[in-house]
C-alpha cells in the first residue's frame, strides 16, 4: 500500500486561516443548536490543524483519524438517534468539517471544507430566517469567496486583493441573482416531505397547562403573528385569538382530549353582525395550531381543519412562516344541543382533587339559584376579594386550585382560567379552557397588529342551557387592564410603578415600531415571496396571465442580457490602453507623406526626410512637427496643441 | 509553489487513450484554424477556449441540489444564496476568459543544451491592460511553467522546461497558456503555434577514449630585437583572435579588421576525426566527439574537427566551439 506523506510544509499558511474563518462564519448560527462537543471538536480541530501547519508537523495518522471519525459518527447518532433533518444534518456537516481539517494536506483539499461551509450557511437559512439573515448570508458568502480565492491565488497575492476580487465578482453576480430570484417560478407544493425537525424547541403556546408548575411566565417579546385588517382594527377587548381547547383535567394539569375519545360532534355556530377580514402572518411554532380571531368562519391556509371545538389545526407543524387570510365574526353564538356524553365530558373532574374548591362550588351554586347567577357570583368573588394578577406567582403543590383559591391568591390567566373551570365543573356546568392570544399591539406606522408571545392568554367557555357556549374571561374580572392594555403593560402597572420605573421611553418605542414595520415588510415581500405574490408582481410588471413558462423565458432572457452586459464590462476593464491622440494624428500624417517611418526614427528625423523628398510643402511639415512636439511633450492638460496638430494634418491634402 | 495538477478524473487506460486521441484531433483542428502565429502574438477573444474543471462540475451539481432544496422548502433566502452562487459561476466564467484575452506572448529565446538536459524555452507574456491578470501559467503536454500574476503593464518570462532525449533540432510546435482564475471553476486556455526551435547538442560521452595526441608544430624561431616572433603577414580577423594581434594601424587606415600572423609561433593543435574513432555506432561517435570538443574548449587549446564532408580547421573560442557542436548536432540530419 502506498503511504501518503503526512508532513506539512507551511504552504497552506496563507489560505488556512481564511478557510477556518469561512467555517467559523458558516457554523456560527448553528452553535446554539449544536451539542457542545461538536462545536468544541470543530474549534479544536481547526486550531490543531493550523498549529500543525505553523510548526511544520505531520498530520495525525490514518488510524487516529478513523478512530475519531467513528467516535464522532456514533456521538451524532447517540445525540440525535437519527441523521436526517436540519439539526442532525448540520451536526454531521460540522463534524465532517472538523475531521476534514485533520486530513487537509494540499491546498485543493480545502475545497471540501468550503463546500461544507456553503451547505452550513444553507442549512442555517432553512432553520430560521430573520431580517438579519440576508446581511449574514452576504457576509458569509464574501468570506467563503475570499477563502476560495486565497486557496487558489499565487503566493504573493495579498488577502486584501483576494477580498477585493471576491467583492467585485459578488457585485457583478448580484443583479443576476436578483433577476433569477424574482423570476424563478415558485411552486406551492414540495417534492418530498420536509423531515420533522425533532431538534427544534417549540415556541409559543404549549398544548397543556399546569398552573403552578412553572412559577414564572416568560415575557418573551418575540412576535407570534402579525395581523393586517382590511378595515378598522377591533377593540382590544374583542381580540381573542382562538388557538387550542383544553377539556381534560387530572387535578393538576389541563390537556386536550384525545380526538377519538372526546366529543366529536361539531358544534353549530351562527354568526351575526359584520364579518372581520384580515391577513395573518404566523411565525413558525413547530406546532400544528393555527390562530384566528374568535370565531373563525373561513381561512385560506392549506391543510388546515377546524376541530370539534372550533380550534384550527394544520395537518403538519408550522415549521415555516405562513401567511393566510381569514374571516371571523366577533358576534356569534353556538346553539349546540350538548349530547349527554359531551355534557358529562365537560363536567368531568377527578373526584378526590381540590376538595375545598369542590365543596365551595357546591355551596355557592346552591346559594345562587341559577347557573347564570352562580357565574356572576364566582366572577364577583375574583373581582372583590383579595385576588391579584401577577406574572410571578408562588408555586402551587398538589390540589393546585385549592392552594390558589384559598391560600396564595396570586396568579395570571392560567390560574384564573383553571380555577374558574374547576368551579364550574364542580357545579355541573360544562366548561373548558381556550388557549390563544389576547389583544396585541397596534403598530400605527405599519398599520398592523403585533401579537407577541407575551400576549398568550387562557380563558374559559361555559355551556349554558339554550345559550350554547359562552366565553368568560375570569382574568378580566381580576385585572381588567390586562385585557385593555396587554399582559406586559398590566404587569408593569402593578410592579414597575411600585419600584418607580417608568414605561419605556417614547423614542425607544418608536424605534421598536419602526423595526417591527421593517420586519413585517421583509417577511411579507422577501421571505413570503410565494406563488401568489409572484403572480401579483408579474402582473404589476405587465406580464399577462403569468405562468411558469413565461417566467422562465423572461428569466433566461434577462440573465442572458445581464451576462452580455457583464461580459462587455469585463471587456472594457481588460481592454488594451488607447493610443494617444498625438500618435494617431502623426500616423495619419505619415500615411499622407507616402513614406514609411523607419524603426527608431524620431518624428523630427522623419519630418526632415519628408521635407527632403519634397512631396509636401516644407511649412506644412514644419507646422505638423511643431504641433506634434507640443502635444507630446507640452503640459499634459493642454488640448490646444492636439487641436493644432489636427488642423495641421488636416491642412495637408 | 508547486503547480496544481488539473483535473484528470481517474483515467482508465482506454479513457486515457481516448483522451490523448481526442486531444491530438482537437490540437490539429486548432492548428488549422489558427494558422502559424508570429513571434509576437496577442490573444484575441476568439482563440481563448473555456471549459469547466472538475471542481466546477461539482460546484454546478451543488448549486443544482441547492436549487432543488430551496424549491422544496420554499425558502426564499436559500434561493438568494443559490442564485448568488449561480451568478458567481456565470461571472467567473467570463472573468476566467477575460483573464487571458489581450495578453501578448513573445518568444523570449532559449539556449542550446546537450541531449538529456532540459531545454528551457522562455516565453514573455505582457499585460498591456490596466488590470492585473492572476494565476497565469504556460504549459505543454505534461509540462507546466510557474504560476505568476501579471500586474498592469507588466511583462514576465515564463519558462517551459522541456526534457530532451536526442540531438538535433527540437521544436516547440505547440504550447498553451491557461488560467483557472478566479475560483478554479473554469479552465480557460489558448493554444499557440509559433515557429520556435532550438538546438540540442549530442550528449557528451561519459567515458570517452583518450583524445588523439596534441601535435605541436615548432616553428623556426627567429626572434627580433624585442623578442617577438617574426611578422609573417596580415589575414582577415577571425572571432577569437587576440586583440593584441589586431593590426590597429591598418584598421585606422582601411576600416577593416586584420590580424597579424607570425611565422614561427608555436601551434599546438588536435584533430578530432570522425572516421578514426574505434566505435561503430554513429551516435556514439558523435557523443565522443562532443565530449572531446567540450574538454578541449576548456583547455583553450586549438582543436580541429573532421566529419565526413565537413571540416573545421583548428582554432578555439566560443564561435569555434559553437560551430563544431552545431555540426555534430545536425550531422546527417540536414539543416533545413
């Protein structure tokens, strides 16, 4: 077997740092998602390889490398238990890069590393897309291109030259990329199923609720979705964004019912009043829930269905930002005749749990006389007794509702919704919990509504005889400002004011609204540039009945035109220098004399010879020669000499 | 630095034979198309060819895969990345070709060598444009020059080191200039056919027989008062004559260079005779003669060379040596 030499000679010193930089830039967005040992391996191997080159050492032996490769592969398998999907895929890429460093011997071996960094950039874009993703991808492309040029450059070329060349070529490529991007036909349906990404944490609302488990609500400012209304934006107290419905309580945790077990008959909804039309741009949640204003009537998102409790569910998790139009009726009633099965489902409580609450509910119900009066009484209890709205409630043990209602008396929407539902069920009133968002902030600059994760909310629905399901928000009874101002502001009123903090300054608010408007436009036009939007743009550009053939043809035409233009630019850039005007005019004069200028013969000697032959008048020759000398050896910016020379040459017949 | 070997995808024997055959055919086609180039040739766009390299093909496949991925995920930013890469591919194709167009190539001379040594053909490449040309190299089957950058207005000599086997005229009937700049995705090249040839002297024999003895002809010495030999007359100046023997007064009068001849000077001379060498093989005889000439030249003794049909009277000096070696190189090869 031929043994490949493993020694290094320092020839990679000029390009290796750039290759390392390219990989660092392309791996950076993955770092929060990668297991720490992979980041460490990538970092360690690149530094190790650089030191080997610096000290002219030998590369590690093939056995060591094979051992490392096996260990890393098993490590990825152990971490992810699969190797498909963006998470494990980028982990594998990073590991491959780390190992490739250790067997990079020739300059050409770095090609593999640069290809890997391109794929890493690509997979980071598949994972998440933000406003800064475009600058990031441009910067990383420039770094990768510079590294590429460093790798193939002559040794005396400086990094600055490589950088300038990379930047210039990117500048040429930019219009081509834009043209292709606009005109390349977008299709709606993927070729193959996008693999479920198990490595990504879900954001937003969870599908179960255990008040008192996590004693602190995250006040994430992250945008959940943005809404653009066709007409006026409904008032804050009407903006209940229906998400999922929890119907099962085990004494501690509320969860959704199994779709094959719980009530399956769709409830009939009758809408009244004017419909509200709006478009929602939903950020990826990696969950299947779709949000719409209560009560949704129609929606344009594909593969989205309405569950038996009027919750919208997509067939797949929302892994990418989606936009949909929806119509809702704020004024509605459900006239469901609840079947005995459904009624008992919504009344079910674990017998032994929260005994104090159950007995209190029974007492209050019998005192109230009617269901409606009982509901009034419970809400009044929340409102008038010492209950507080706080985002940092104390933890609750078992029988969390008992603890909350009788002891701690502090909590946010989940605590109140949970307690209220238990109170209802204990009094045999069908009740359930709806999770979603409430309110949202109006960005008057962009004219849309921002609903943030901190606007997540829980409320109740109770079923009343002859009335159907009826929305009740017990949190509103405790903290009406939560409903009118929003969660974070409500909390601020309570605590911030007590500590002497003022609300965020107007300027910062304006700034954040500007950023939000920009972000929304970006999402709308760049990230959300899909088949529909593309058709609109094509029509706006004057294309009649746009279809993919026309777009492809336009794209090819544009690309060819741009390439011709670039080719012309390059030809101009590399053209030989123009002959100077004086020399051209003197050549014309020589032609007119009918003689030939000898090699090394100066203009003066030629003129002398031309005069001797006598074919031309001596004074004409003299004036040409004098003007030529002035033009050639006079001040650089003196154009009059050229003009004189032109006249003098022209005067000769 | 060492040149980067490009891109021969693992050649089977049949494949490499096909490749060689195709290359020869394409070469003949290019020669017919372009004709013989003058000693100074500027590269026009029409004769600069371009093809993707192996890396370029991988790059193209990668870009296509990225396009499919972007379409599948309907991800507009990965579309951006993909289209930037495709755009860079297009741009680098044109940049690669332009990196050669307009360069001026001039044959910059060569020195004769002995068979077995390396013939170094110098080709000067000039960049007349206002922008630098990067990563330029010259090549000829299996041989590649250094890689050099040409800054605006710069002219650099590239050396094609061609190994020699046989004596005679070696011609550089075809060579190429190529570049992989900027990203090695494309290789653009031009073929040149200049009338370039150089002389290869026979390989000097390693263990030659003893050269024939030196004949010393003692002239009849008649010293004059100043101790110099007798002046015998003037003859036309030959290259290699001592300046002390030039008749400067005669030159001043007539403008013609003459050398003084002295009778009675010691004339030691060797005759190297082709026919006297006790070896049958012609090439070996030439080899031996070459060795004798080279050795004798070092001692600055006069020597003469006698080949069938050709004779060089005893003399020494660079011109004499050159004339003898040339005759040996071209012996029975014709001097067209």
